[in-house]
C-alpha cells in the first residue's frame, strides 16, 4: 500500500492499520529492509509526536510495550507472516517509532535468500484531547538491500 489512512482519530482511542512487506530474494546472502520517516505526523499547525511507548523508553532502536490508551504518538511494529524476518524486539504489543531521515533502522533481515518472505507492519496512532483536529501526514520510506 502506498497510502495508509487512519480515518478520523478520536482522543484515547488508538487506531491501527497494517500493510505487508514481501521480499523475493534470489541472493544466497539474503536481504535487509530498513526504514525511516521524513517527519512526525504533521498538519499545517501541529504534529503528533512519535511514540515513546508506555514506559517512555522505546526509540527507533528499541521496541517496548504500548497498550495504554493514555500513551500518545505514532509508531509501528513488525510481525512475521512467512519466514522469520522481523528484527528481534517485537513481541505482542511492542512498538517503536521510525527514525527520522537521514537515519534508518532495520525492520526486516534474513541471511538466506528465498521467495515470499513476508512480514506485516502495523502502524499505530493515538492522540490526546488536546491534539488539534486536522489532516496529518508524513512519508515512511522502505529500502530493500541484497545481502553481500
């Protein structure tokens, strides 16, 4: 999917959307998929900050539990669909923010080639009642690289 639409977001009601990343790697050395965002979700007057998860300690390198409805922000998680491709650290309800360009973070990786390596990316956003109403956008870029 090229567009993820969260629809109308209401305070303390987290919204999730998913997309699948699939890789067919003929390289015997596998692949890496890294990602970054160009900015936090931003409107013409405000921004939704990236999540720091329930503990306040998750970051682009470290996932953490995010189940609280009073924890706000934008983040993602990775779940394996076929193959074990997601980087470690994502367990049930664990999320992290995307790094902001020019930094990148590995999302999926495999040291072996193969067909139909697939993972599901779940995007999550949650806002407080103080968040201004508006249309918020950003761009998440995924980069696939062959293993060497």
